[in-house]
């Protein structure tokens, strides 16, 4: 089942001490996906839409400051992207994330325990 695969991938990500790359996903899209996989919504969420959390600087896609996003692993991103497509892909190196810990929204790894059906 889709949510079980997500939980398995996310638990592995939670256990990582310092992943080299972290992918960002729009919490708006994630909440729609979560409603679908938990059976609250009958319609799938459509393609991943990171457009509200992305900004292009110097030709590169970056995370918009103060964006409402969750942190997922590369494996989880690839899994969701294979199912839903969409984007843009926003990947951050670990050292960049450490510098942003005081941002107002703050970043957060999506907690697998709260996502169980």
C-alpha cells in the first residue's frame, strides 16, 4: 500500500544522523496526498506542486524563504515523483539546512508516526 511504503522510507530517513541531501515537498500538496492515502479524499492529489515553495536564483531552483514545506529523503522523493510526477525538484545539501534552522517556518522532517493510517 502506498502509505506503508512512504512510512517505511520515511522511518529510514528519520534514522539517518545527517543525510547528505534533503528534498523539500510542499506541505499543501503533502496534506492533499495524506488525505487521499488515508481515505479522507477520493481524488488523488495530482502532480506534486512545489511551485509555491520554490524560487529560481541564478538559474537554479531553491527553496523560498519562509516556505511551508516538509523534508523527505531522496528515496521518498523518487517514490512520490514516480507515482505523481510534478515538481520542481528542490534538493538541499545538509550544510545549507543547518544555516536555516532559525527560519520562522522552520523545516521539519515529516514524522512517520503521525502519518500511520
